[in-house]
């Protein structure tokens, strides 16, 4: 290379760097509602001057959500974590709660914030959900509840969990953060357990920017949850419980109502992408996709792959970094395990071999409705090279 004034003359043409040509592909990308339609809703809100505290959009959103999900009652929240905290308060859970180490940390945090003791149970080695067969051995006189997670939206073994809960009179609160629209035998998975908690965070199948909901089965429980999310207030001058502020404003509720228009087609698109990934990633030594599960309608919001480094010829982290170097930002959900964080380390009382193994192997590949076939092919090409 020689320099003439300020102009750099290149003797040899430099090939374009594929990395600089590709825009980053993140693990997910939210779908946003039609902006013109949102503007129309905003105009209504501006005219009414009613912007929060159980307004008309809020009420309509709860009703539409219940209809869409096929559940009895929905209480919307400002995020899934506050909804988890409130669900535990609503059922007045005390003592020990059996839960999973293979989840986002909010699951266990909600227990500690309620002064409850999380008791970590191992997961099944295929889907990463709480292993129902291992719950019983962890039950003590202090156990009052089970908090399983439908990881990646794959339903837990809801019938086995129900059986053990009945036998020992335990409450079941599902962290259903990933399970919007998921069904088992044509019935919403949210109809299982005493309560289920959804997240509507930007990274979830269905988003309201930030948001969440508690699903319950009867009007009295919904009333209690609604009081708790509004400081425990029941009237102008009465407070019946130490509630919290979990309320949803009218802008968010209006946004959520519009999101209901496109969620089904988004899920269909993600189903097609999942099928494409599965087809193209089959028969790669040391790379496992999650097997199909019978009688279940999924929402296809995550695409985890599991790397056995001995057979694949590269470790999970090597592949993760290789993807990153090529502008593909998968995520290692859920590594490290919750029980690897300093706050929880001393709370792991039994060994968790399955959870450890899948946390060591997992990468969630990009999956969202707007992901193109070209992008999928590009991701596959980097994995296969
Ligand atoms: N229980 C479970 C099982 C959960 O997974 C979660 C949340 C909760 C409870 C609690 O629910 P919330 O209180 O959050 O409602 C994300 C989310 O922040 C978190 O909501 C979620 N689980 C967790 C699994 O993932 P990060 O740290 O991975 O998010 P972030 O910001 O790195 O986003 C990932 C990618 O998504 C970005 O690289 C790009 C893309 N993205 C993200 C945002 C925020 C966008 O394209 N646009 C955006 O606005 O935690």
C-alpha cells in the first residue's frame, strides 16, 4: 500500500468482509404494532385524559387476552417479575418452594423477595423442565408450593405435577413467562396449576414492551390479585394488604390490544422457521435440536440447540463465539444455572446433573417472525462450516 497525499491507493482489491456486510442477527426481535393504528389509539387516550389505573383499554385488553388464551381470568401487570411476586403473595405462600435451577433468575428472585426458600430440583434431560418424578423426595413439612417453569414454552409434565401437588396439598404457581398461547390437548397450558404467570417483555413471543399477567381460575382470586397490584387498596379509604404497584398504563394496554391482531401469524412464521432449522440441522453429529412433543401447540419463540463437544468437534462456547464473530448473537439461555450465582450457591441441596449438562450444552439460535430465509441459511452455513 502506498500513500499519495491523503488518498490511500490499494494495489490489490480487498475482498468485502462478510462480517461488515451482515447486519447483526440477534436472538430475537420484537414485532411492533402498526404505527398508524397505535396513533389512533393514542389520540383516544389523549382525548380522554385517562392514562392509567384500570382504564378502558386496560379492561378491554384483559378481556381480549382471556378470550385469546382460552382462560377464565387475566390480570395484566407492568412486568412478569412483579406478577410472580404478586402471585406468591396472592396465595400467601410460606416456607419452602420447590423450583428449577434452569430458568431466568427472576423465577428464584421472586421467591427470595417473598422471604421464601427455593428448593432446587433437577430437570428432565431433554426439555429442561422440572423433573416431576424428583419433586417428592424434596418435600419437607415446610414445603408449601411448587414453582415450575415451562422452559422455552414447552409444557412441563402438568399432570404429574398436579398429582404430586394434590397428594401433599401443595400450591402450584407456573412461571409461564415463555408459554403465551401454548396448549396441551387443545387446552391452554395456563389452565393448569393454581396460578400461571406470563411475561410480555420485548423478547417474548407476545410483547407489550414490558409487561406480564397472572392467569387465575376464579373471580375472587382475580379480585385479590387486582387489589395486590394496586397497593392493596380496596376503596377510597381502605387498604387490606401490603400490595405493590403492578399496574399497567393505557398506552401499554392499547399497544397490547393491537399486538393480539398479529400474534397468530407471527407464531405461524416462527413455526415455519423452526421446521426449516430442524430440517437443515438434522444429522449433524453432536448437535441436538429439541424433539417434537405430542398433543401440544407451541409458540416457537426459542430455538435451543445442544452441543456435545466430543462429537461435534467444537465446544458449545467455541460455536457460540464463532457465531458471534459472524454477527450472529445467539444466547446461552439458561447458562449459568441459577444455582451457580453467588446468591443461590448455598441453596442447592441436591445434585443437579441434568440441569448442569444442558446448561453446558445450550445455545438458543435467533428465532423471530421477521427472520428471513437468507438469514437462516447464513446461520446454518456458519454452524456447518
Ligand atoms: N421468568 C422467566 C422464565 C423469564 O424468562 C423471565 C424473563 C421472567 C420470569 C421475568 O419476566 P419480565 O420481568 O422480564 O417480564 C431477557 C429479558 O430481559 C427477560 O425478560 C427474559 N426473561 C430473559 C430470558 O431474557 P436478556 O438480558 O437476554 O435481554 P436482552 O436485552 O439482552 O435482549 C436479547 C436480545 O433481544 C437483544 O440482543 C436484541 C433483542 N432485543 C432486545 C430488546 C430489549 C430487541 O431487538 N429489542 C429490544 O427492545 O434478558
